C-alpha cells in the first residue's frame, strides 16, 4: 500500500494532537496513537486525560487528570506549535469531555477532529463514566468531523443493537443526528466471519469499507490506531472517505504485524514500517 508523504529531515512535520489516556502496557491509548503518528511521519502532540494502570490482562484502575490540566495541555500545544488535526480517545469523565469541548470552542479550532468514543477496554473495564455519555453526545459530537464508535459504543450511545446492514445504517443515521459531520460505524465481523465491514455516513450517502478480518487475539489498540491514521490523513488534506480508506488499510497492516506480549492480548503494531 502507499503511505502518507514523509517530511524531509530537518523540516517541520505536520502535527496532530491526541487527547487520550495513557496505557502503561504501551499497547493502546496515547502510546498507540504516538506510534502510528510517528510511523506515518507526523509529529504527535498530546493532552493526557487519564493515566491507566494496565497490562495485557486488563485495566486495574486509572487516575483522571484534572480538567484544567487537560485544557492547559491543549491550549499550550495549539497556541505555540499549531495542529492540522486532532483526535480524542479515552476521556474518562464528563468533566473532561465538557472541558475538551469548551476548550475546542474557546480556541475556535477549525481543524478536523476525530472523536473515538472510547467507553471500555477490550476486557470490559470501564474507561468512561456512564454519566459522560450525555456530554459526549451533547458537547463533543457536534464539534466532530468524524466519530468512530464500535458496536458496543453504538449500543451505549444510541441504544441500537447492530445485527445486520439495516441496523448498521439506522445506527449511522441516529449517530449523525447528534451533530458530527461524518459517522463511521465499525462493523467488526457483522456480515461474515472473515470480513470486517465499516459503514461511513455523512447524512447523504453511505460508503462501505470492507477488509479481511485477520485471526488471532492480538488486536489491542486497533481502534486507536485506526482513528490516529485517519487523523493523520485528514491533516494531509485527504477527504474523509479517502482518510477512512487509508486508516482502514493501515490498521489492517498493523493487525497483520500484531505481536504477542505478556500473558493476555498483544498490540497491533505499525513497527513493520521499520523493516
Ligand atoms: O483501545 C481503547 C483504549 C483507549 N485508551 C486507553 C485504553 C484503551 C483500551 O484498553 O487503555 C488508555
């Protein structure tokens, strides 16, 4: 596949801000975002929302960063370094979601914003307090260029159980009504056991993204990696459908290169780009 153009050595790369939680195991969250951004030739700036205590077996707990510190990180990055796109991942609480949205509005940011509405880890550990769903829907979604929920997040956000193409389309419409410009409903293995079908919707038309579904349990950080790659492509000026197509191809390559780690789920990996 072809990747994004790399910056010449010594020249300033494009910058993408990730507002997300840290994974001490290094597989998901900010660590996954930064790996993908670096290997796509983009400079990653970070606003840490929470510090999780986790390994490949699960999340043992997390410590939330105070809202004003999250806002301060965004402010510091935007007013000095400048960004061409941003993405959000784990935001932990309604206080942080509200602060991120208020800061985005206060700074009058107009760059593309990818919102990955992370609610839980793959082990089912909560990464967002239940009361924060209202904040996500009411405050952050209307600012988003693209939201990228998986099927569990769709159920929590709009109460739709996606079981087939029709319910996937209904979910995309219900999510779009909350205000984001585009919605990507990640379908997992909805239509067949060996394909992964994601549905993109902008209020007018549907675009389908189909990829092979790779076997193996090492897929920690897949959603973060996809959203980060999409944000990098948007920073380069790609259209949303082209950016999603790129992100999907990227995460498929990262899944192919996933490696075992610890005693649980290993991470998807962009390190194949170094070989
Ligand atoms: O992959 C979702 C995710 C995002 N951010 C953090 C996580 C996880 C999953 O465990 O730990 C910090």
